[in-house]
């Protein structure tokens, strides 16, 4: 439990921990923004004390050099190996976009989970994104070469089918958990529906046909419309979209249910409980929901890092260790 005044550096500490697992800033910071203003380099290092398979992870950042990752002192064979070494689930106030924001935020949420449990998903997604960028670049040309554009359709169809099917299966497993936590843990009486909503049926044939059918429209608008990059995680309350029709309190409850379900599913699929990072979650819940939420966390059995400006709001006493943060300095209470 990490407490301190606003602006003291609590979220920076959480960001460093998250970066070590996810290789990205949850606040969208660039590399230069993660390095102190008067420094040229920075690093973050952590040790995983697992009796079965301990690990040491280190990430080195520089203004004039590429990021360097070291897993147990060696460069990992792929990014996917790194992402599957330590699982993390994060909640911070900006995550409200999962319920109230655009579909790309929800797609990223699904992709982040899959990257932690599927050895080939990250590379498949990277191949799809690269082909999509290339196809879109050609579509923006003054003279569009039809053959060159369509050369990417095979990659998009094959990789797109894998991505769409993996996401759909994930939502099938995740959805009932989200509904359960939304109703039982957070005391939400409103009915919630969770479903994967593909723009095109996630099969090679269906995606290939959609790309051929929409080619002229794609050329006119200068980008590729059909494929899993246009899919969404559907969240509905009373059979209408939660994005525009749910209250702010319902948005908050949906996101916390998504995160709790994510923690549950990752624990089941990987056999170990992910590290849970909670940035000022106590201010997002009333007292009764706060208590139920921490009861769930106590039963999960994993490690939790949470920040707050009011440590007395954290209704959790078992195995609790308190730290204070002031001017970027962390000290045990």
C-alpha cells in the first residue's frame, strides 16, 4: 500500500512496475518522457521470487539508443517470451475508456490479455498490423497499384482469422466472469451483456472476401475498413450500448469487473496469480463496494501494489505493508 499526496510520485512507481511487465507506459509516455530530464539513460529492474522459476528482469532505456531487455542476464528470444514471464493486471482512472471510450481501447485490452497467455499471438498481431499499415500506405498513393495492394490480402486474411478467433474465444471465457463480478462483487443490479462483435466473421475466407468486395471503397477512403482492426468488445446495459447509455458509476463498475475477471482468467490459464496494480482505486468506489472488492483480492492470493492519498480508505489488513511517497522518495512506514 503506497500512500502520499497528489503529485508525490505514487503513479510513477506503479508505472515503473507495469513497464517492467508490459514494456509500455500505461499513461502513453514516450521513452524520453520516462527518463529524468537531466539524464541520458534510465533502467528499471525487478526480481520475481518464484520458488519454481525465479527470474530477474531489467529494461534499459536511452535517448540515443534502442531499448535493451535482459531476462536473467540474457536477451529474450522474443517479446512474447518476456510478456509471458510476468503477468500483470492494472487498474488506473484512465481505464474508464474501456467502458466509455472507442473500440480500439477494448481491442487493446483483449490483445494485452492474449499476449500474456498465447505464445504466438503477439507475433501474429504484429504481422497483421505491419501488413495493414503497408496496405493502407499503398491505398493513399496517387496511383494505386491494385496488384500491390491485394498482395497483402493473404497475410491479412490468415493472421486476421487467428486474431479474431482468439479474441472471440477469450471473450467467451471472460464474459461470464465479468457479468458475475459486475453483479455479485460490485452489487450492480443492472443486467450487463458482454460479447465479441466482429466486423467480419473471423475466418480466412470471410476476411478475404470482404477485402475483395470493399477494395474500391478502400481505395476511395484511403484505408482498409474490414478486418479484426475494426472489431469491438460489446458491452450492453438493458440491451443498449454501455458506452453512451451507462452512468459514470456504471462505467467505473464495468471496468473494475473487467479487471477482476482478467485477474481470475489469467490465474486459471497460467497457474499463477498475476501482479495486480491499482492506482487510486479507493476513490473510485463507495465503502460497501470497496469492502467487497478487497475481500475478492484477499481471496485471490496474489501480490497487490496499490496507491492512495487516503490509506485509511484501504479496507485490507491481512499481509499489508505500507509505504509513503514524498517528492519521489519511497520509504516504509
